C-alpha cells in the first residue's frame, strides 16, 4: 500500500486495506484481527 492512499472512511492517511471491500483504511477504521474496515465490520469503531 502506498502512503498516498487515504482512508475511505475519514480521508486520513491509510495504513491498511480491507480484506472484504478492498478500501484503504487508517488505524482507527481498520481491525487487524479481522482484516476488515469499520464499514465491513458493521459500523463498529476501533481505537
């Protein structure tokens, strides 16, 4: 993933990509345990 990618939820720099939808996600909107973004996890926000 490029540092230039932005989180599809909030627009901040992304650090990961969702395994389900493929969207770029920042640490606040991505769960490394499940590999899913907050939208694919059903709206749960990660800290």
